[in-house]
C-alpha cells in the first residue's frame, strides 16, 4: 500500500495549493477580473438561458492479497491488479427557453471520457479508455402555464437522460462501466441510451410513466429495457410513499428471467414521530414475477437516529436487506435480479467497498449494516460501516458450499470538501471471509483495500 499512500500525499499537495492560488487570482483587487468574466460573450443565442457544467474525477485504488473478476456486467471478466487508477472528464451544456405561455423548452448535451490504467484485464490490454456521449435530450415543462396545478406540473423529456427511482434500490444507473469502457468504480456514466419520461406533479402527488433502454457494454449487451409507471405522495416534508410497476424485456437467451419480467415495488421514507424528529425510517419491497423463469422477492428496512446538538453531530444507522436466492429443489428460479441499482450514499446499493463492489451482488444475499457517521467540521464528515453478509440459499452458491457465512466487512471513510468545487474522499476497508467463501474459492486470507479519490464539479 506504500504507492497508494504516496499518491494520496502528492494529490493532496497539488490540489490544495492551487485552490488557494486560484482564489487569489480570481480578482486582482480592483474588480476587473469579475467584470471581464461577466462581459465575455459566449457566442450563443442570448434569448436562451445556458448553463455550462464540468465534472472530473481521479482515483487510486489498492488491494492487499486480492485479485477480483469484474462482477458488475455479465460476460466481462477483468482481473484487477493490486493497484490501479481511474480518471474521467464530463463536460455538459444545458439550455432552457421560456415560451410566451410561460412553459419552458429545455435540453442537455454532455459527453464522458474516462480511462482505467494500472490494471491487467486480459481481454483488452493494460490500459482501457473510452469517450462517448452521455446526455442528449430535449424536454418541455409547463412552468407557470398551469397556475391551478402549480409550477412545472407537467414535464416531458426524451433522449439520452437519467432516471432514478427512490433511493436506487432497483433503478438508477442507466449505463454500464468497466470492461472496454474503463471507469469501473468512478461510474461517470448514468444516462440511459434512450429514455422517454412523462411526469405529472399536481401538489403533493407525482405520477410518472417511463420507457428506459440501458446503455450497455458492447461485449455484455443483454438488450435490457423496460417501461413502467410510478406514483408518489408527499405526506408532509418528512414522509414520502411510493408504488411502482415495471415490465422488463431482454435477450431471452442471455437473460431468460428478465425477458417478460413483472416488477412491483413499494417504498416509504419517513420521520413519523413529531416527538422524535431525529428518528427516521426507510422501507422498500420488490416482487419479481415471470412464471417459472423468475419468482423472487427482496426487501430492506432501515432505522436511523441523529444527534444534531451533540459534538460532531453523530448519526447512527441500522439496516437489514434481504435478496432471495434460488432454491435448487424447486423448478422455479428464485434468484433475485438486482436490475439497475445505483449509488445513493456510502453503502448503497453496492454494499461494502470490498464485497459489494467486487464479488457480491444483491441476489442470494442477506446483509446487516451498522453505520456511525459524524461531522467534526462543516467541510469534513466521515464514519464507520460494519457489514455482516450471509447467503439465503447456500446450495445455489456452488456444489461445495454448505455454509451461509459469507464475510464480515468494516469500512472507514472521510469526505473533505476543500471548497464548493473540490471534494476529497478516503476509504479504508477490511474484510474477513467466512466459511462460504472458503468453500467456494478456497480463500482463507483477509481482504484489505484502500482508496483515494478527488472530484471536481463546476
């Protein structure tokens, strides 16, 4: 891990020092720098409201005693070395134009360039890079045209765009990473290859219908796509209830359980007690039904309590998650399909920086999470996460697997906001493999992992 520590020190010095210099050079004291910026023409039509964004990130990742196969996209086997690097850039241009009716036409275009290097993927050589489109969409929202229904009561968008359901338990990430694209952990791409979303939001109600086609890797394209309808209601500022139905399609030879799949989802995010405003709960349930091809369930329950008046503002969270596994004694397939999950916060919904990122999926899995989070400074937060993983159906994990004990994992993380643009993240993780891992792979050594990541957003 020595090289990893050297990289952390080097990046910290090179990033922190320029941050101060840029702040000093932004204005020479007479206001001319600010004046020059506001007077610089863009060359674009002035009647349109333009927004330029630029996001970039770079990270270094290190393992001890570990080599893993890429599990995120089926059919892509990629060995990762003891240490590797990832970086990406994502420029974006958004535009909006208000019509005479006070409704708004809007659009967005962006692209992602990313590279993974220092890894040893046997299929693609030592370095992997790609550059391609991300967002490319146009939409219309009602703005103030329907005052009786509220602002932006109607919203339609079509093209390459993002869509998120709840907290990403089932549906968020619209693009595949790793493999021939690189960017396995950074996951800069999230837009679906094609999406159509219609949204109606009168008051506290939200009704949506959508069609989504995932932007998959060429070497792992399963033809996965879906349409669905979603309803949510806000019962005050601290409670949201939601219900969703989705119909899925895929290449029947590659994903027989997904082709023709019906998915039903219920969720609730609430702070139910006025006497305890710091106590919150989350619940989510998913049912997958496709005759004998797939008949499965998953659910999660989380409770959290924060202490805003205590030094460092600690928050304690416990979560249980269950994803059904296949029972080999039945003709049906009960192995839950994780679908298009996404990253909501540390530990969701790739569970654990070792297990969830590199060798476990949200299928045939039961997990317990205990998390302690603290904010010692306004710009610095961090915490500890403890995961206990076990199998729902050990017999479906391999012919030699009889134990349900998968692993115990500990993660320590720190997020440091240098300013409103730069964020540094540090992760250290340790995993103790259980009997099930030893029976399936013969591994008895502990896992160790470290990561340093810097992100910039403008």
